[in-house]
C-alpha cells in the first residue's frame, strides 16, 4: 500500500472539518449552557473575535430565536441607529414611546442574526438598509 502523506493529511483535514461543522450547533449550545455569562459577553461585544463557522452558527441560532442574553434593542439598535445618523438622544421625552417601539421591534426582529453579523462586520448603511426592518424609520429621523 503506497499512500502519499500529503493526500493522507488532506483527507484528515477534510474529515476533521466535516466533524467540526457537524458539531457546531451543539458546540454553541454547550457554550450557552455551560458558560452563559461568558457567552452573553461574547455575543454582545461586536469586537470579540470568533471563528467564522462558530460566528455563522451563533447568527443562525439568533435568527431562530435563540437570543441567550442578547437584547437587540440594547446591543444592536444603537449601532444601527448610528449608521443612519440617529442616536437615542435625538428622541425627546415626548417621543419616548417611539424609541420604545423601535427597541421592541428590534427585540422581535426576524433577522437579528443577520443584524448581529452586520454589526460585527461594520456593514454600510446600504447593506443595512437591505435587511433592517427599521431602516426606513431611522432614515426619517431629523
């Protein structure tokens, strides 16, 4: 039997990558369950470096309702607002219900995983406008 080492190594990497990708959903859940405070800090910190596959799986789980300590209205909305040139201070005390409605919409966003990844990657206003249900409301602010 004459197996080239480079072929063997390549095959082992493929197998290893396959099992890693297959285990990602459980790995993310294990981190959530085993270290919820650390997980919460990881996902709320847009600058925290995550391995690409792990990040994709977190985004997928966020979009499927697994927020696990992430409050999009607190963590993501201010970043999205700033991209559109708006801040919470732009809302007067009489407009607090509008701000609360925006936060509620963010907390129930159907694409929170996409938003989370865009915040982490520094997506542009144009990119954000393409998926953010509140983009039009942000743009209408003075």
